[in-house]
């Protein structure tokens, strides 16, 4: 009894405390909401007209605690340093930067953001060490965190920032002592609003002095201005030593006398008007051409590998743009457009922006919404409805028409398409294959892009931890020093002997806690106790990484199954029996796997089912013939019965 | 001699009839199991090996049914005495003289005849619904309608077949 009373009192106390905490949390949240005051450009007044952007340029201060600097082209260069404008401060005057940076293109560094359906990873490639790994800050199963390979945010940005709109890893404050000064010199890579929203044709993302090049030179602070078409940036922050101060005119003058010039900006003439204001041709709806810089695909070997010979996505040709489906507001919470996204997205039109959302209409909606943007409502004549349960729309409609072997596929993000000095050889790493028809997490089969990871690591407690790239490069480069590396950027031809030597060298380093391993082509290579090389097939760490492809949508008359069921249900149809090559530098392992293996379908069953279609026309004839006989007999006796009835009604005694 | 040949011919037809009936029964059992098990027991659509078996036995059953219809149809014609109540109504309406009433022996095949003609009648939507869905003629909505037609016709068809078989067995037993 006494104990019960005490428990009750404790519970009451707990409830009071919890209630107090809830009220406090609500007050804090309300206070926080009040502090996030809306800026001029955060909310539309309803006008569909493009607002004029004639604005003052603001630059980031050297000390972040201070306010922004106004860019004045008429300063005395000996007394002050002409700074590149910062989009964070210039655009941030009217658009809440803090809200925008939570958008899909920038929030990948936040572990609390739902990763959603697996997407395209960044792929780190080094043919000299036999490395090809899918990287992502997002928790997509099968990808690795850049940190696992020893890539800091700064290094990651320097390698991959070229095809990002800035932000994310590029504006993380480093706590690495080796990088603090480098970040001071380079600056942070702010979100580059102009990457997407600049309507000026001079916007230069991939030119010789454009955005991508500036990032590779470590000129993060200068990248947005250099690509805007308003200024020219020369020099490289990467070439400057740690003592260099980009805000000190004397340091710049001194560095300018050396062989490696410091990063400097020169604004073009007539950019500034009399009041030192600048006109920006800002577009609210991003043109597709801007998206293409980071989101182009090239299917090597398909009929339409060349742009002029290749049809674009049917939606673009119908007059839509990327942002008609991939919509977002000021929160930049881009709609990705897959089924089920609405469960995690706060973006209102998410459900209505998938294939089904536009073409069939959102089932939960009370109003008719099918046929949005003029989308035809599909008839799917003769297609058994079970296909809609087993396949995504993209399975039949997206990507190139499947061939006996998936195409070698190049993407902007993986092969830095559209940037200077790209290796145009078809075999250039990384090796992405598509379309690979594979089963998704929701159980449906969809076309995917696929990459086989290859990396060096350590096996500990059955799990493989990648070895830092720096450590690997030192050891493996020595082992493969005498090997020839193809100029095409393809893999070197590795043998078991190479791997044995490399694993021995890695183990001899002594810094590894565990067993040195090499993961490649779906196998895990390690040395046994006697020093013999053994390859373990189907190790979880060696699984390929697949991400769905959805674009290059073909028109209905080019959808799979348009000719006959055997487009897919043929005994040699690529949909089930295409050969997916296992990509690896190890020559002996370059074999192929059938597509059915990625679809989790029994190979014999798929073949038997396909084989049954050989007899399908006969079956139709037999059933149709039998039905005709039944109908005739029925008709004959019905007529006969009718005759009897007529006779009876006529008074004849039958 | 002619009589001998005639007898031999009749027996061949009888054998064929019996064979067709047995094959039809077997096919029906396979079709019912493969068709109803996934839908009624597992709550799924028919798929996998079951659909392959189902599609293999369907034409066999169709052929047997067509054959049996041809050979049984004459015997299953409705005769005047199959429904005396109808005969009486007709007599009252037409003031015609009727026959002397049917003996119980003749009336015993009525249920069998009705189920026979029901089988023939139901077999048509059953076969044609699935056959139509295999041609690129109708869109998704109609495809679903055809599948529903196939499914619900199959339920009724199966019941009628079972009743017909039971009646046939009862009649054989009586004989």
C-alpha cells in the first residue's frame, strides 16, 4: 500500500515535470519560429511575373562573426582586396539561406534527413589502385561514407563539388587542424543559387574558368562569382601556402609576383550601374539545361549515343521542363518523384508528381487530377493488370531499349561530363551498367544503374572496413608500378599474383587491425593462413550498388511489350536473360550474371514461363475453336427450342 | 455384318466419350485447384508455376468440353415431359391437348440436363473473358472487368460441374 502511494506520488511528480518540459519546449519552438522571420523573397505575392533582380553585391567577410562586405569595383587595390560576391549574403538579403540549405541538394550532410529511395552516389575512382567505390553522405545501403575512405569534407568538395550547386559538405566548418588554414584561404563553398537560377547564357559551370575548374583549384569562395558571367577569376587557392591571407592586399601582391598566382577577381566592365548595383537575370523556374550539367546520361553503344542521334525524354519533347515534375518551394525540398515519397516528404504535391500522380491521378484526391500538364491517361490495352503490381512504370518506359547486355553508361556526376579535359573513351572508369532490371525495396522490378564496388579494406569480425585511400595509394601504387595502365582510363589487367602481392604489402604495413582484403567483382579476396589467395563469392560487402533510373522516358509505342509479350517473356529476352557483366580489374572474374538474378526470380521458372509463350498462339486457337463449337451447339439447340416454343404457341401438337 | 460394324463404331464413340469425360474431369480438378488455391486460400493472384499449369490444362479442358457438348447435347435435349408444370401452363394458355403425363423415369434427368446446358453456357464467358484479355483490345479497366468475369464465372461454373457430376453419379448408382 505504502509502496503504491509512493509510486503514485513519483508518477504525479513525473507527469508534472513532463508537462512543464512540454510547455517549455512549445515556448522555445514558438520563439524559434518567430526568429525565423520571412524575408522579402521567401513568400510569393501571387504574381507569376519574374521579379527584377537589380541588387547590390555582398561578399563574405574574413571573420564570419562580422557582417558582409559590400563589393565596390572602384576600391584602391593597394588598400583593399576586391572580393568575389557571395551568394549566401547577396541572395540571402531577400531569401532565407537557412531555409534553403535544408533543401534536398544541400542537406545530404545532415544525418537526420531521411535518405529516401537509393539514388545516384558519388563514385571515387582510381585505376592505379583498382578502386571504384560508391560514396554518399546519405545512408543508402551499399554506399560508403566519404569519411570511411579518409575523405574529409574539403577533399570531397574539391573532387565532387564540380557538379553540385554548392553548400552541403562545401560549407561545413572544419575542425581538422590541417585544414583550418586551407579553409580560410579557399573559403567555404556557399550554395550557388546561380548554378540553377541564372538565366544569363554566360553562366559558366563547365568552362575553362568556370565553376568546376574553380572548385578543383580550391577557389571555393570565388566559384560562384567566376561562373556567373560577371567576372573573371584567375589563380588558385590550392597553390597558396598556409600562411597566405586572401584578405590582405600585401599578401596578394607578394604572391602575385610568384609563378603561381593567387586567386583574384576582375569584374567585367559595365556590370555595375551608376549606383554600383548589378542586374541578375534570375529565373524562378530552372531551365532544364541547368539540370543537365549535373544530370546527363550517356548510353555508350546504344543507337543514340550521340546527342543528335538520340531522342530526349519524351516529357521534355512534349514541352515540359525538369522542374515541372521536380518541384520545390523556398525550402528547396525537391520532389524526387518516386512512389511512396509522400510518406516522408513535406512537399505538398509529391504524391501528384510521380508517373501515376500525373497520368492516373492521385488516388487519395477527391478532385479529378489525372492528366495533369496534359499527361495522357494510359490505356495499356491487352496488358494483364498483374504487371502493375510487379513492375514500376519505368520498367517498360524508361532508359534505352534493353539489349543483350546492359549499356556502358556515363553520367555527369560520375564521369564529370561537360567539364574540361574529359576522357571521352567509352571504357573510362567508373563502369556503370544500365538498364539492369532489379527488384526494389518495395518488391517491384525497376530499371537500375549498377556499379560493382572495388576497394581495399580490412576484415574485422566478418565486416569489411575500407582502408583510407592515402594508405592504399602508397602501397598499391608500388605493387602495380610496372603495370601498364590503359590510356582509355579502363582498369589495368590484374591477376591473382598482383592481389596476393598487394594484400601481403598491406598486411606488412602493420597498421591494419584485422585481415587485409580486396573487394572486387562481387568477391572478397584475402590471404589464408598459408598465404594463399582465396576469393569468397557473394560476400555482402562485395554486392553491387544499384540505383533506379527513371528518365529518358520513351513514348508509349516504344514501351516494352508493345510488339508482343515476348519483348520480355522471350526465352532470350534481355529483360530476364540479359547478361550483366561483372566489372572488375581481375581478368579471370570478368564473367556475366543473368538479369533474373537481380530480380530475385528463379532462372528456370523465368525460362519455363517464357517458353510457354511459344505455345500461347496455339492455346488461343484451341480455346477459340472450342468456344466456337460450344457456341454453335448452344445456338443450334436454342434455335431448336425456339422452334418448339413457336410450334406450341401456334397450336401445333409436337 | 453391317450390324457388327455399327456396334463397333458405337463402342469407339463410347470409349472416346468416356476418355474425354475423364480427361475433362481431371483437367477441371487441376484448373480448380490452380485457380482457386492462390485466390481463396493464399489471397493472392494466380502466378508462378500455378499459372503455367493452369494455362496448360485450360485448352485441354476446352477441347474435351467441346467434344462432350457435341456428343451429349442430343441426349440432354429437354423433352416435353421434363417439366409437366410448364406443359400444363401451356395447355391452359393454348387450350391444346397435352400428353398423358411423364413417368418418373423420364423426369429423373432434368437436373442433369439443366446443369449440362449451364456448363455449356458458362463455359463461353469463362473461356472468352480470359481469351479476350490476351489480345491488345481492351484497356486496364476492361482487363480488370474481364478478370473478374473469369473469376466469378469460374466459381459458378465449378459449382455447376460439381452438381452435374453428383447427379450423374446418382443416376449411375440408381441404374
